[in-house]
C-alpha cells in the first residue's frame, strides 16, 4: 500500500521510543519543539540517540552501512517508534537480523523514499563540518538531497538527467558521437530544470543565511566574519552558452575522454570571501560554524517554502570550535524554526540558557539509562 505523502508534509517527531538499539535496552524521549541537547561523557550513547532519529527518518545510519550492527548485542532486532503530537502520526521502524528494514507510518508500510519525504532530517557530520574542504561531488549531494526531499518533480528530473547522461557516456565509450548527440535534447531539458532549482535554492538560502548572520552579529561582533561571504552555484557548464551549446563545444574533448565533461553533473557550490576560497582563509573552527549556519539556513528554507518540518542533527558541537566560535553559536538557538537536535560532551548552557519563551531541552544521557 502506497502512502499519500501530501497528508504528511508537516509531520515531525515530538517523541521517540527505542528498544534494543545500540547500548539501550529501552529509552523514551520527549523532544523539544525547537532545540534538544544531549550531553554526557564519550561512550554514554548520545551519538546513538541522534543516530536513531536519523535511522527513523531516513532508513539509514550516518555512522555505518550495516544496520544489523545497530541491534543491541544479544537481541534479535531493534525497534524505533516515533510520534507526532500535532497530527497523531505514528512511525515504526524495525530491523531484525537477516531481514530487510520494515517501516510503517500509521500502520501502513512505506518505502524509504516515502519515509524521507514524510519525516525529513539532515545530519551535520564530520564531512559537513568541513563542507568547503570536500570534493564538489559532496556539495552537489548535499544540495540535491534537500531538493529531492522537498520536490518530487526534482527527483523525476534528476533521474531523467542521469539516465540520459549514462546513455550518452555509453555511446561515447563506443566512440559513437552521433549516438551520443541523440541524447542531448533530453539531457538539456532535464538539466535546465535541475540548474534552475539549484540556483533558486542557493539564492533563497543565501538570503536567510545573511539575515541570520546579521542577527548574530548584533549580539556578538565576532560573527561579522561570516557576513563578508559570496555563495554561488558554479553550474558545471558555460552559462553564457547554455547546456546545449556547451555540449556541442566539448564534443571533441568528450569523444577523446569517452565521458561527458560538461553539464549539471559537474556543478559545484562555491563559498568565497574577498575573492578567496573559504577553505584557504577560514580556520577549522570558523569553517565548522559556517557549515552549521549554512545548514540551519537551508533547513529554515525547506521548512518555509516546501511546508516541511525537517529535523537537523548535529553531533559533538564543540569539537573544533574554540570559545569564540561557541559564543557566536549560542544566540543561533533563538532563530531555530524547526527541530534541532545536537550533542556535546558537557552542558554548555548552565547560565547561558535562553529566555523562557525559547523551547529548549537538555538531557544528561547517563541519567536516561
């Protein structure tokens, strides 16, 4: 039975129950409607809690490709149940040994593709922390994942583009340029749609990002370093020529290399400051906080524009962040519009906790067991 996703566009976890997951026999957590901090010493299970939320919303782990390794030693399966108090929706995830993952929403089985659109989440991991140090492929994936979750049309255009690209590359490997060119019209049609949606997302997220940084700078002048930033999409082809003309202009090179060298599959997201790449001038702590602020901005954009309630997960906040960068980060919690779940070794908010109007919860993980 297929799930009607339109009924679930505003679903978000408010409570999650675990059984036989990693180090936990059982655990029940009521999340904040905004920010939730899990803290405790290394090995206490705080990362596993974030991992369980990601598994429940994506059917995958951000730590391993082997889901069976998440089953508590001595058990035959793990169970995750998540609730949304606003809609009454119930999500159930079960993974038993030697069996595929089983996912249900309101007792109806769903696919992983349906799950990620119904309960979207994004994880800021070690790669995301140094977003600008990674290869262009990683930045494309991050960009495309948000659009894939938000827009079913984007997924259709994306698969259409890469299906044509695969066929074009197969023809090039055979040295058949005429056959390769036969796939150009579909490549252009789908590629132009991808490029437009990507460009629009960058423009909209950039505006949210600069508003966020402006607010942070008013509270901490050190945050001004993040205001002198230029973010833009490098489309992967000559934008003055367009995709079709770019393909025609690279036919000789493509035939020689036996692969399509121009198009949206070569796109990149560029972050610069005063004409220099961020990775060349920002410290590791500055790069990490920039990645967090950009991810938060994209999360806010997806929530506002596509009627989603995405959860943003961040493991080990203070690693790589010096005291100055932590002080810059703290006021960010005032501007969270969706659920933000993060972990740290220590409680950072003893006397710095935000005003009572802010929905904020802290969990000492060692006391949850």
